[in-house]
């Protein structure tokens, strides 16, 4: 089989309705490392309900998603060679600590890189609050279908990645992950055994289960929220980035931050291996 361009472009995603609770919001926060320092009062509002619980902005990436739809044989894709290449999230207003939300997903374009080179599939998901109809967030994603080039597409070139400043970062934030971080994070909606089973991880060529890419994104978002937004979710406008390498649970993620008014550039690396794991990051913040 090969990528069915028409089928994927016109994929009929069903609306996904999800109810999340205050407990879910706190579990997500714990999964991306909030509360690692029990004396950090800046983290506390995201993991403790008193006096008022707040939702971590990057939690939007796990809400009301369509699941691993590329595995559907109607897509024609070789799902075993699919990678998550890029992710973005724009917050239109702070997420409520509990709500029922509706996710609506669509494919926005396909870039054919050529035979043997794969294809990039771009998608977008809007997240609205069911009770009010208010738009909460828009998530964008790039899927790299490594085994599906040469079938045609709608785009002639990929959007250019954000260019990081050619100077030392203005701030550096080191945040630890736990050996069990992937096991906690998967409870927020990604049960892929690659992140839990040593046998599955070994079959994929890894020495141990790896951390979810979206968990690494959440750790970088945590660093930006802390360092640039003063832990105020209302100031966090969103971010976008490229995934460049996996993280093993228990490693330390160092987020390097360049500030430029409302525009923030960033990347993240694993301290223990001095390896960039998130690249070309761009975030927006408000005063």
C-alpha cells in the first residue's frame, strides 16, 4: 500500500468530546514535572487545589485528540515508520482547570518529499469549551510519514523553521524528569507501549522506554511559564517546536531561552548527553 493523498486530505474526523477533571489537570502537571520541588510555590497552583487550581497551558496538546488515526488502513500509510515531527499550540484563553471540550481536527496539507524520502502531513485541531462554545486552543502538528513519499501532495515547500538567535541564551532552566515520568504522563492519554514496555522499546532500537515527545514539550513549556511568564498561564500565548531526539525518563532537560519582547526563542537539550531534543522553538508571551 501507499499513502492515499485524496483520502488523507479529505479525512472525515469525528468531533471528539472529552471531559477532564481537576484531578486530570493535576495529573498532567505532575507528568510534565510540576511539583518536583515541594518548596516551589510557583508550581503549587498547578498541582494543589488550594486556594485556586490552575491548568498548565500545554495540557491543550492532550485534549480531545483524534488518536493514532494514521494506523487506519484507509490512509495507506506505513504507520510503523511514522514520526511526530513538529508540534504547536496557541492558547486563545487560559484553560479551565476542569471542563468538557470538543476537538475538531482536519488535515491542512501534504508535502511530498519524493520517492524514498517520505511525506509531511500537516494537521490542525481546535479545542472549544462545550458549555460556552469559546475557542480555548488551536493545536498544529506535523507528521513525518517516512515510508510514504512519491504519491503527490498539495504543498511545494515546508514552512521555514524558526531561527534561533546566534548568541548565548538569556536564561537557562534545568528541570529533572523522573524514572517513572513516562508512566505518569501516559495516564494523560498516550498509552503507546513504547513509553512503558522495555521489550517494545528494545524492538524499536532503544535501550529503555523513552519519554513522550509531548511530555518533553510540556517540560519546556514549564520552563517558559516559570522563567518568562511568572507562572501566570494568562501570559502564555503558545509555542511551536521541532522534535529532534528522544529523552529517557530520569534525564535532566535544559531549556535555553532567548527573550525578545513578546517573542521568545528556545530549544531544549538533555544535560546528561548534551543532546538537543527540541529545536527551533518559538513561544509568545504577553505582559
